[in-house]
């Protein structure tokens, strides 16, 4: 009887431990890469209406060619690939609403994705070259709000 009870408790506990180890390991492995940076990705509204809605948690991302590989999630790690068509430039917009967890004055990069969506990547100040990745020319362009369909404030 005790043997059965211990098996019913120990095996699920070991499975939970393994799942947590894999989850934190996937996130930690991406965040420890030399070219990875903490960020938040917000989808820009199609109209000039409300501000960008930022995710709650900080993700980690790195560039592989023209795709941004993003790892997020706390208990369930998700790794996704964001295919970028063009980086439109760095944006300096306090009207976007400042995402939490990225410092006092984060940097913003406006991206147009392959599927036509417009997103903004926010990262801590000082990570501009990591955020720009293969689109280093985007560092020369600032405040592309009109080109991205935003109304400045």
C-alpha cells in the first residue's frame, strides 16, 4: 500500500520537476546567448486610436537572418519566430505608453512583418544595436510614425 502511494506521489513530482527544468532551461539558454536582449513586442493599432498594448512579461529575443526568435512564458516556455519584412526605424514616442520592466527610457524599433502586421519592439536603452540586428540602417532613421501609420502627439 505504501509502495503504491509513494509511486503515485513520486512520479508526478518528478514529472513536474522535469517540466519546470526544461521550461526554465529553454528561456535561460536564449537569454544567455551573447546577441540576445530583453524585449517586449507590441502590435500597433491599425487606426490612430489607442496606444500599443504591451505584454506583461519581458521576453528574450535574438536575430537569425531576418527573423526575430523570441522566447517567453514563465511556466510554459514558448519560442516563436517573427518574420520581418523591413525594419522601418527607431521610434521615439512617449505616446505609445511605456512598457514596464525595460528601464526608464526604453528604445523602440518599428517593424513591418511578412504578414503585413506592424509591430514595435521595445528594449532597454543601450541595446539599440542588438535590437536592430541585421537592420543596422534602421538606427539612422528615427521617428517613423507617419510612415508606420501613427499619429504623433
